[in-house]
C-alpha cells in the first residue's frame, strides 16, 4: 500500500510540474500593471514611446488611457493613436480593427476620415505581386474608393486617387498574367476574355496597349480577321507611338491586312508601371492624427 501511495504522489507531482511548464511556455501580450494615473501622463507617455518608435509600448499606454478613462476625449484620440502604432509595427489586422472600432463609436467625428484612410493604407501595403492572390488588392481598392466617396475634398482623398490608379494597374496586371498563361496553354477564347476585361474595365492603365495587341494576336489565331483589324485600329488610333502597335502592325500586314494608321517612326514601349514593385515603405501621408492631443479643460 505504501509503495502504491508513493507512486501516486510521484505521478501527481510530475503532472503538476508539466502543467506549470506548459503555463510558463505560453507567451502573453505584456500589459501594464493597473495603477491609477492622470490621463495626461498616460497619453503623453504613449506619445513619447510613439515618437521613439517603441510601438508595442505606445500601444500599452494608449490602451491604458482607454481602460482608465474610457469616456474622456483622451480615450477617443487614444484609439486612433493605437491604430497608428499597430500600423507602424505592421500589425495590419490590429490596426484595421482599431479603425473599425473608432468608426463604430464615432462615425460622425471629423477624425473618421483618418480611420477610413488608415484602413485603406493597411490593405494597400499588403498588396503582393501579380503572380499571387490579389485579395488585399481588391480590399485596398474598395477602401480607397470609400475615402474618395465620403471625403472627396480631403487631403486623404487626393492621395487615395493616386493609389487607386496604382491598384487598378495591379488588377489589370493580374488579368494580363492570366491571359498570357491561357495563350501559352492554347486556350485562346479564355485568353480573349481576360484581355477584353483589361480593355473594358482598366482602359486607363498601362496594360491597355499590350491587351489590344494580344487581342489582335488571339483573333488572328482563330481566323477572325475583322476582329483582329478592329482591335488593331483601336490600338493604332490611341497609341500610334507605342511599340505594341508597331508589333500589331507587322502582324496584321503579314496576314495581308493593311491597317489605316502606320506606326510612328520612333515607337516606344508604354506601360512600365506594372513592372515596378509596390513600395513597402510606410506611407508618408499617414501620420499621427493632427489633433492627437486634446485640449485640457
């Protein structure tokens, strides 16, 4: 009996040790110990950590502002400062969550435009090359268009319009990438669908000249000469000095089809924007909110 009792005691001790080791192995987000402090001090300390690039510490102090003074003007501003700190540390999901929380609590606040813009930039900076999934690209486009729609005369809308052009170029590049793949696979009809999408939906992007050339190429492959001539004419009328039209002109004339417009003598390749990688540096427009520090009563 004594031997069995000792065995059970050893087993219980071992299980307790394993449980303690498991608890010790789990890492939790560090949190400031609760200590009642003046809101001005908490907020100022968070702003100082933000200025020094100590993003996690800044988040801790701003969250403490909300926890200790939830109904103050300081708390409202602390939400946006928390979002900015999360953005700076590349915690985009947390930053978007902070922005959404601000918008749900203060939808009519003048600083709401900042929250909408921050969300858009978080999606924008997650855009990947055209060979990969473009979910973030679509989200970025929707969020940027929301900024322009809601606040058309704001400084953020001005920058959002520029980024919308870049996002559309990215989405057009994705269509072109798939269309070229279909061409290589011999699925010409599927390729035509992708190139037509670029011409119809993204016609102001840098990919349009190549899309028109690819349509000429694809229609000639199918023996649809009138469609090939029509797309060649559109290409020549809008981009007479583009190398893609020079190539299309040679292709059409080789088939005995004479386009009405001859290419310019010095044809140049347009549409280089899509070949440049997205800059992942933090957006210079997105700074801490201008009125980040409330006025003391």
